[in-house]
C-alpha cells in the first residue's frame, strides 16, 4: 500500500473518531480504532487522545505483535491494542476493529445483560445476538483472553463493566455495527421501561436469517448456521428461544 492510500485510511479513522465522539459514544480520551493494512501492518489510534479531535499525524502503526513501527513524537499506540490484535489473529476476515463506550450498550454491559432479544429486523439481520465477555483489566491480556471464545461466532460484543467492541471487513462496516448495536440497546432499554418488548417468534427470526443470507452479508452470525447446528454450538445454546 502506498503512502497516499495509507493517508486516506488515516483520514477515515479520524472521521470515524469524530463520529464516535460527536454521538456521545466516548468521553474524554476513551475508545480506540484500528485498521489492518496487511498481515504485518496495523494502523491504530493513540492512547491519551480524544477521538473527536484527531488528525492523521496522530495515527500510529504497529506490527501483528504490537511492536511500534511508526509513531510521531508524543504519540503512543492505544493501550488496548492487544484486544484488537487478538481479533485480527482469530478472524482473518476482519480488517477493522472499533471499541467505544456507547451509553446504552455500556449500561447493559454494566448490569450484565446481553442483547439477545429479537425485537427489530435490522438488529436481527445485522447483529443477531450480542453476548457479554467477562471483565478484564484494561491494557492487560485479560480482555483479549475474555473475548477470544466469542470471536468465531459474533461480530459484536459487550465487554463486562467496560463498553462495546465491533469488528468487520472494513472500517465503515465496523463502525456501522457499533451504531446498530447502540441503537438496538437504546430501543431495548426504552421498551423495557414501557413494560417489555414484543419479541419475534422463532419463525420470524428464521425468516430474517434467510433474508440476511439472500442479502449476502459477511461476518459471523447465528444465521450462518442451521437450527440443528446452533443447538450444538456452546455460545448459541442459551441464545435462541426454545427451538421446537
């Protein structure tokens, strides 16, 4: 990849950072974004910097082990880069990872409630289900270790008492999953306040999974598997409503 293409990706990362900040998905210096350029080069946002005010020279570059390849004076890679690297290691189809603290999604993560209720076509089609990875101390291997068991089955996760993590085949798609996750969490929260949501039937969910297949969505999702396969997969056994 030439420097001009790399610069454009850095600009895109800064734009996504502004969107996340302006939508209130992070506060102060929270959150981090990365883009995989190749098997040995990954761009990432710096630590200790507001994601709403970045410019391309803020962006750092690391290798697949987290070693710094490029960083301008005064900037260091995100302290959460280990989490991003684990996603890339486990999911070869992923080209971008976004971590933030969106208000409603993080609220569910703090009270320990996964987002498994099928209430909106868009959420069922794009996300499927969103589990919670166990709490880990930031900047340690605890978070990468906690998320690893879910990476083969989901494209979005809640991080217990921490925030949300989304990843996809492009920066834009990873960010859009974050938006979808937060909107789903907000609608679910408000519906609970009004007495509880009306959920789709199993048949309606399966119909939405079929629509996802026809639309050709990439990534990991319950709709990738048959009902019988989902019964056998550990992480889906308690996700789907009772299957008859």
